[in-house]
């Protein structure tokens, strides 16, 4: 028994109609959440007399900008990390140059942060002051 073009056309019409009726159940109909936040990580380090907290995206893809700031602005740092920045919050305003030097060494794959933050190498850039 051969299936003719009319029968195939009718069958396609039925399949399309069924897909239309069930599309609400199979489509991604969940509305976007306003409270969605990408995952971020928070790590602390001490290197000699330098202490800081790092906020960064949990998944580092591409090259991110490094932002240096001061402790006490953790909520803002977390927000920047959600936007894709790597944020270092130093304990002391006078130590920013020291932290900048540590992260420059890390960018080259060296220095005291190299072991703990090895996954960061190649994923951030230290801006010039």
C-alpha cells in the first residue's frame, strides 16, 4: 500500500496540530527570575603582612579585570564578581601596591599566590594605576 502525497500532507498537519497543542507543556515557559545570581566565590589570603579577601566568578572564562578595593565593601565586591570582575579587598589602604604586585606575579604564574590561586592565572588582567 503506497502512501500518497495527500496522506503525507494530512499526517504532517496532524503532527503540527498536536505540537501546537502541547507546546505549552514542552516549551521552556518558566519566566526569567529577577533574583538569579551567577555563582561567585569568596577566598581569603595572607602573603607576608598582606591580607585580603577575593571575590570572583566561580567559573573563570576569558580574561577578567582585576579590581582592587578595601575591606568593608564586600556587598559591592560580590556584585562586581557577579558581573565578571575579580575583586581583591585589602585590609589596609597603604598595602594596595603590594597586593597589585602579588597579582602581577600571579599573572605570570609565580609568586606566593600561585599555588592557592593557580586557576586564576591567565584569567585576569591587572590594570595600571
